[in-house]
C-alpha cells in the first residue's frame, strides 16, 4: 500500500518582503521542520497585504496541499489583515476568541502593561478557528481547517509552529545527503542524469559553488529511503573519483 | 492622465529552497532594484523543479504582471529544466541559440577548459528568446516576451539582471522611509490607521522589533510621492511624541 504523500505550502503575507526591506527567514526554518516530519514543502508564495491576493493564494493552495502555513499580518495595526482575510477565505465569521483574549491579557498583565483595545484586535479570528499558543508574546496564532496562521517575526513564528506541529500527521523523515567535489557540473552531468533515471524515487540535484576562485559542485540526494541514499552516495563517490582522474 | 502601473513577479525555481538546504538571497536584491525603477513587485512564488508546476506559475503570472523574473534551473545538469519548460510555456521550439553557444565557448576557452556537450546544453533555449549576457560565467540568461530567465546563484543572477534592466520600462522610483520608536504597535495603531485612511496613496506598514529586551515599532511609509512622504514623516514624529509623553 502506498502511504499518503503529505504535502505543504507556505503563504508569506508581507509587503516588507516584496519591498526588499526585509529578508525572509521563515521559509528555511519551516522547510527544515517539515522535512523532518516527512512532509514535502511544494510551494511558497509571497503576497502583498491585499485581501484579494491573500484569499486567492490561500484558497488555491489549501485545495491542493495537505497543510498550508501562513506567516505575517496578525499584529494589532491596520496593515495586519490576515485574520479577517482568512475568515473571509473560509466564509467564516470574524469574531472575538475568548481564549485568545485571555492569553493576550495574561501576557500584558505579566508585563505590567496597559491593556488597550488595539491589543485585543489580535484576539479576533475566524469563529471556527482553534488557537495556537504563542509562548513568547501572548497573542496566539490559529488553525482553521488545514491552514495554520502564524506571526511573521521569526522567533514568535517558531513558537507558534511548535504548537502547530501537534496537529500535523507525519511520515518518514525526508533525508538529504550531499557530497561536494571540485569538479564542474558539466563534467558529471551525464552520469548523474543516468543515475537519476535509474532511481526516480530519489530527488537528485546538483549545485555549483565557488570557494575563492575555485569552482565545485555539490551533489544532493533526497528522499525517505535512507538505505538507498547511502548506497547511492557510494555510487556517486565512484563517479567523482573517475571524473577527477 | 494616470501613468501605467508597472508590476512584477518572481518565480524561484528551486528544490534547494523548498528543502530548506539553501536560503534564498535573490528576492531582496530584485525587490530593491525594482523599487528603484518604480516597478512594484507584487508576488513571489517558489516552485519545485517540476515542469507542470513551473508552467502553471509562469503562465499565471505573465498574464497578470508587467514583468516576470525567474531564477534557477538553467545549469547543465538533468535537474536544470527551466529553459525547456519556458519554451513549453510559450509553445515555442527549444533549440540551440548560436549567440549563447558562442558566449559559452568564449568563456570556456578563456578559462582554458574543455568544451563538453553538457556545457552546450546551456545554449539551448526557446527559439524566439533573446539572450541576456552573463559577464561572470558565460552562460547567458534570456528574455522571452515579458519573462526574464536568470541563474539562481546570486552573483550570476545579478550580472544577468543588469542586462535585463535594459529592457525594462521604469517609473518614478518607489521611496521608502521609516521611523523607529520604542513604543508598542498597539499604542500607535489607531492614529496610524487614521493617517492611512487619509492618505491611501501611501503604503503604511508597522513592524515590531526587539533590541535586547526592549520592544519598539518601525513605521514605514512607501510610495512614489517624495514630498508627501516627507510631510507624513513629520506627522508621524508628532504622533510618536504624543504617545511617548
């Protein structure tokens, strides 16, 4: 029996990424976590803080993949429109979540800070959402259907992601092994391609790199069959030795 | 008369980004360059090295935005499928480009390296493509319609992007100014929102940051009206002073 393939996509809601102001740091974290869980990240989209754009991306992707993760746009200011937009995408009511309110208030009280209406804006979410605790700054993310809504600030996102993990099915971890050699991509292309044809179940990629003035190639094998990957690593070493001769 | 709004999207073709192996560094560079040219980056998609996924993304986006930039997948190995896939997306022939061949050969000769058939694979592209010179490693990118196909390695991509720029229309540069203050996002949310309502032509965003244990908020104004942005910066300074009292 073929196991279900678990797949995922990320939607980054972020004018600050599209303007070049900020470097995204969330994709690599989520991608690595998903690999360890045996979930294949298939697509990432960065969209602007525009309702129609967010709805289009979320609805297209949630129909296509097992899990969708969004980052960004759940703060207290007018440009934070993710929560109400996700409610619209699910045709759900946008309403105050009492548990979220409690968590935000607890955090502000612990910080000896005033509770303002703008803070409570972060407690509004789709009615059928379940909150995802944020152990860093109180204001939770949430889960609705197969969509996990998280903050954009990396360390807060990572805290919420740990909560999201409790809801994820997992498969065999996806293992990645690589071998680096000072040969050109062109020199190994044919034999590497033949190997890929023989073992289509393993993803094989080649990436050139440069150390000082010297070019090399990194060959990467990726898949969930650890034994086969180890065997193919040995085959690659042989190919490299012959090319380097 | 309203000037045409110039827009763009990026398609990153990269299993290595989706697996978490590599951190993308191209979006921020391209985003910043486009802002300076007055072109608004509206969307980024990261897709796997899978023909159907690349075609879907490129065709959806090229119909929607003024310019599309792709990065990655134009090297000499079997996993480099961007060029033939773009040919398919345009229903164009995938064929040897003589100018590209010449550039690759010149580079290899200058490097005193052997010319292999796998190197010449990088000279194949859609028949109606125009090459974009790569002053770093010879193998060019190309332009077809409103799609600019570039390498994934940042410094090579940047070289090709300089050539792509020659084909781009430009508008008024998009200016971004920001002000940082040690106030919470919640404290300024209402007044910031009122300001946005009054000046919808300026994009206003607020981003929390943390220095040590201290939280602050970065308020960003973005648009092509430099004078108005300067005026609003002063208004923001006043708002912050009042909040901080």
